[in-house]
């Protein structure tokens, strides 16, 4: 039987689709603090998975929370741990697909900017310009190369299966 460690910092109850899939195939989950990532094999800590809800979350990690995220990736690199970031975004299959992504915050920013330029909505402050798909792609590509981070993608409904596949990749252990 396969046992996966889920980091205790993962909010309980927010990952029910994954839990249901793990249960359905007999994968046991043990919650414990991990030094990096959100998921690892109980029997092999040479690879960890850091799961992200969507591209908006990774965008925040790489722009607003860059130092913390960099420390986690560098910790893995220094200790010979493969750091895989699994982004749960439907329609995304590889890093190049990020170029097709539309930042939901961009439309709101554009609306406010247009109205400001027309002398309207001046009571609504213009927030910082959101990260574009091209910029996010470049940041992810550079970060991945510099900090040995592997980017993987799946739909939210496939996340449990993808985590199990990634953790057991190249190993005889299967669920």
C-alpha cells in the first residue's frame, strides 16, 4: 500500500477531491509537517510536490512572496530533493500554455484605467498593474531554470492522480 505525507500546513477540508481520489485507490494519507512542499512519499523524500490552486496563486508566490518561495526551492536544491510545483488549472498542460492564460485581474485594472483616463471613477484607486501571461511565463521559465523547479499542470479533478503519478514516477511502487 502506498502512503503519502500531506503537509499539515495544507488546509484541512480544502482538498476533498484529492482525498476522495486517494481513498478510492487505497492510498493512505498521513498528515505531518514537511520541510518543503505539500506532498511526499512516506518511504522516499527525494521528491516533493507543492500544489497550487491555480496560476493566480503561483503568480502571487513568484511576485509578492518571491523570497519565501525561492527559499523553499533552494532548500530542496541544496538537499537533493526534486521540487515539483503542480498547478491545478484546467486547460493548462505545459509551461508554454501559460502564454494563453488570462489574468482575471487584468480586465478590472483595464476598466479602472480607461475610466481614470476619461476623468471618471477617480474615487476608485488604480491598483498595481497585474502580471501579464507573458511576464508570468518568463518568470516561471527563469525561476525553474535557476532554482531547479519543475512545473506540472492538471485540472483540479485530476490532482490526486497526478500527485500519485509524480511521486511514484520512475519507481516500482504504484498504488
